[in-house]
C-alpha cells in the first residue's frame, strides 16, 4: 500500500537557503506541495516571486506559485544583505513570474479544502500567514501544524542584537502567529548556527540539473555569510526547517512560552522565552533544541542527488 503524501504549503522569500529548502522538499518525493506562497523579506516581492520560479524550473516542478505581501503589516520592509542583489545572487534569473497578490486567500482556501491535513512551513517573514489568520480566523484550528524558521533564544540575533531576520522583518505578524492556538514548531538560530556546508561539500551533488546552478548560487551566499555574519560556510537555516518535515526523529524539541517583541526599536523581533523556574508558563510553541547534523547532511546530499522526485 502506497503511503499518502503529506500535504504542505511552503511560504517563502527565496533567498539562497530558501532555494535549498524548496529543492529538498520537492526532491524528497514525500510531499504533496499544494502551493508555494511568496512574501517580501530577503528581497522585494517581485524578486522573491521570480526567484521561486527559477528554483522550480531547475527541477521542472509544476507546483503553483502565489505571490503575497509586499511589505510587513505595520513596518517598512528591511531587506537582507547576505543574499546579494535580487535576493539570489549567482542565479541566472531570466523569467518574470506574474504577481498574483493572493497568497493569503490561497492559504485560506487550501486549508479549508483539506481541514486538519495541511502543514505550513514558513521560511520567511510571517506576513502572509498573519494576514490569512486575520482575514479568516477559523482556519487556525484547521491547520495540522506550522513549522517556522525563525527566532533566537539564547544566541545573538542575525539582524539586530537579539532578533533573527524573519521575525525582525515583521514582528507584528510573528506576534499574531505565535499567539494563535495551533501546533507550532520553531527552528531557531540556536539549533542552526553550527550546521553549515562548505563549497566543496556541494561538490557531492552530482545531479546534472542542479550541480552547477547550486554551486553558482552558493559561492556568493557563502561570501555574504562570511562578510555579514562572520560564519565560514553556507548556513542551512531554511533547509533545516524543511528537514524537520522529512525526518523529525533527528530533532529534539522543548516546549516553551514565547512572545515576540513588537514595540522596542532596540529589541525589535526578539523571541522572548519565559525561562523562569517560577510563575505560570503557558507553553505555546515547541522549540528545536538540537539537530542531528550528520543525518541532515547525509540526507540532504542524497535527496538532491535523486534523479526524480
């Protein structure tokens, strides 16, 4: 008996690590990917939408793309710097993907059409998800789970002193999603900072349709990471969030009570965990504490080398 594929929506702002995460989920063959919804974050909505098309075209994927919000709910968009011009430096972007401006509506309709069956994985700011929750609160209870790449608990931020980029860009949206009553898993910088790949690691990808494009993208990404984050390789933030859906047994989780700072300029986007040993905690999210690095790297290379999804 063939196991039914898990239904997912990928909400993303591609981004080099987003690109690898999308390829990992698509190539795994484990998922019925209902949509890729794009959001402004690493770059403008026009760029992230075009980047999503480029990534899907590398593997001839028919997954539909729906564009979403062009700016955060209340703040001006602050784009990333590590990904270079267009948000996906090194990629040969030659197609314009039409903006549909309906990501939140598509999320609502897809969830309603398959209640309690769809997992949403978010790889960028949470603007589209918050917008969907605001427009149709009833879908919150219909979502199977949401897996969020974002946040920093005990480590420094990668955008300001305390905040991870995705949460920093739209803290108001993150606040709405974190407060929502549904199963949530948070893949934070804490769990990701020690897991990166070097350029020679990508030489192990022999898939002819992916090998050169990935290497072309990873060189400027690694240079950007070295310049702006002082790390020595391609940090795997989004692929590690994606891998959670593929192999959750490789992850250790801790339930936490976390709120998002939305008002302070100094600590904008901080994911504030209640780490007190007293008081009444109301745990609202499962936080990834540890990831099996060896399992991830092995499966990452193996999946991207698959001939078909």
